[in-house]
C-alpha cells in the first residue's frame, strides 16, 4: 500500500477534487429530496440541480481527456476508448 505522503501532488489534487465532488453530490441529492414549498427551499433545489449538472460535466470532461497511448506500434497516438454514440472511431 502506498503512503499518502509518497503520492505525487497531481494525484493528491485529483483525489481531493474527487472527495469534494462526492460531498457536493451528497449535499445536492439531500436537497433534491426535501420538500420545496418555500422560496428558499426552491432556490436550494435549483442550486442542487446545477451542482449535479456541473459535476456531470466535469466527469464528462475528465472522461474525454483520458490519457491516450502516445507510443503505439504505429508511431501515432492511439485512443483505446470506445467512441461515444454519434462519434466516428
């Protein structure tokens, strides 16, 4: 098992970002399940919806910019991910 102090700073940053996004999603889901009859409760639900959408967008961006194999046998960059619907391989 690796010690936390031996991880590179970029991995620590990604881990901290992931934990922050998990906490935000937890808060947003809690807000979405509460009753929204008052104006402040409606505002919290709208903010929660925006948080969920923003976290989804961040996940999509990280997925699209996943590492690619730049040292393939063909001498050019190869993306091993499956294309999304509507994309050309």
